[in-house]
C-alpha cells in the first residue's frame, strides 16, 4: 500500500510534464483528446487501485477508518487476486483530499496520469467524490464512489438522467431517504412541527435546501412547516440571524447539514442566545463520535442519519464478518469508538475486489463493464446498478437515531427505521431537555 498525503504541485507538474492539463470546474482535469489513459498495467503482474478520501481537514471523520480498512484489505490480498484467468499482485495507493475539492481533483489526476491506476475509488462527501469522479470520467478510468447522497453526486456533476455517465458509478442513499428517515424520527415525538432549516452553501447544503429536490418541497407534504433563513457560508462564526429567525417563528425542530466546526459554533450560540429546540436532527456534523463528544453534555440527545452501525443485519462478502464483528475489530485495532464510514469504506473495497475478480481483463472497458454488472451482497446491503434511481447510481438503506448517554460514553442508538424496517431499532427517541 502507498499513502501520499502531501504531494506538492511541483511533483504533480513533473509527473505530467509531457502532457497537457486544462482547468475545468474544480482542480485539474485532463483533456481527453490528449490524455487518453492507456491500460499500462494490462501486461504487468500488478493491479493498481487508487483511493481518495478526506483524511485531514474539517471532513476528516469520513476518512478516519481508512487505515484500518486498507490494512485489512492489504492482508486479504497478500497472495494476489485472480482476474481474467491470471493472478496479479495488488497495490493500493491512498491519497488525502484534505477535505478540499481542488485537492481531490489534483490527487485524482496524479493517480490517473502518474500512477496509472486500473481502478479509482473515492468517498467522503461531494468535496471528494465529485472531483475524483470527474477526473475518472474525462480520462476514461473506471471509478466507484460512496459516502455522498446521490443527488449532490449526480446533479452536482451535471449528470443527465437520460444519459448518465460512462465510467463512474456510485452507491449510497438519497435526499428522499434522509427526509423519510428524519420525518419518521420526528413523528415519534410531540412537537408543533415547525422546522428550522440550516443549509450550508456547498454541494450538500444546496441539494438539501433545493426547492424541488430537497427539504423545502418535501416537508410540507409530510405535515411540517419549514423556516429557511437562507444559505450560510462554511466556517461561519456568527449564526445570530438564523437563531433569531428560529426564535421568532417558534421553531421546535432544527435540521439541515453542517460540517462539524460550524455545528459546534451554531449549537454553542443557540445556548448563549436562549434558543432551546426540542429536537435537533443534523446531517454530516453529528455522524462521528469525536465530533459529538467534543460538544460535551450538549451532545447528548442530538439526532442524525445512520447509514451503517454494528446492528445492521448485513455481513461482508469479502471477510464473512457481521457488521458487529467488523465494528468490534475496528474498536480493538484503533482503540476508538466505531464510526459509520467503517462499513461503507469496507464495502467500497468489497465491490472493487469483486469487480476485478469478474473483469475479463484489465482493459478499462472490461473493468467498467464488470462494475456495471455488479450484483453483490455487501456489509452495507446489496449493491446492484439497475438504472434506478438514475443510471450509475444504486441506493443503500438508511435509518435515523439519537446520541444517548450510556454510562460514561455517548452511543448512537437507532430510534426510527420506518424507511428500512429490516434494520432493527435499539431504543426510543427522547426530547432534548
């Protein structure tokens, strides 16, 4: 395995000095007419898998489990992999997007142009998945991504539902699933059904707050009134305007999407300004034990989406581990609480390895076709691209839950499973005190 968290731009330029690179969208995008990738490893005895995730920066929680998962996969592949009737050794080259879209595009270009990977993987919000997938698409390199709601991934890349993409495939849940999970959670407790929406001015926030696809259209149909004070900028240090609007509207439920530092600021200022909602259900910022524990006692009772947990009824097709066994192995190895991306990062490599085993050759088109033909039972549930909800996207189940005090620690407990009843509930939601 190779890890590279700090390759400089000078190194990138030296690696592609005889090639032409153009600026398009975010970061570096290779011009397809000049940079058509040749399957350089087709005659070699090494398969190269590139992996990009946020290991540092405000979204580092999404990449926290990567070293554990990659080490696990490296051990499994120590004797190589059979693909197209031949046995190959496998090299995993892991890079840090630093929670930054431009950096994500840059390291994806390195993986494609310099390292000449056969397959590229990416995870951890649109800031990483989208620029990596865009690089793969323009260079005709097979790509699988996860850990990003499908609408910000697909429409954030200007995807056309009638056409889809040719080289890039994604598995995760969508806005319709998180809205259904959140409203199921709220329906279980008495409130005035007035919801304050906090939507960041980034790909996730703009999708969640979209007038047609997001919360503004869906909540009234579910019997809730949305108070939306407008988009807020990332790394904001003053949420007074939003808090004042919520107090004036008698908001009892707060929802939306934050990066962890912004939610910590908002929640602290809410306390200082006497705003006391009954329910706070926030995406992204409340996923990780480290971020919630940093809030102290004010982390107790907060609610969020749950994509994967030790209680999910799925097992790995790669190792045979149950969800609980995988989580327990991580806790023992890392000496940290389990975290949701463990399951999806493991599943990302599950699907990648299954794809390579089924590919007829290491030709990029053969690998791409094997991705499209996937029908796999993973530790996050079935993964099969059928063209629904759109081409290149398949969905995974989603539930919701609450951070509840269990002795000295906060534990994320599933408290609403209406959209995915196969995933068991572990407790009942309690209103914030």
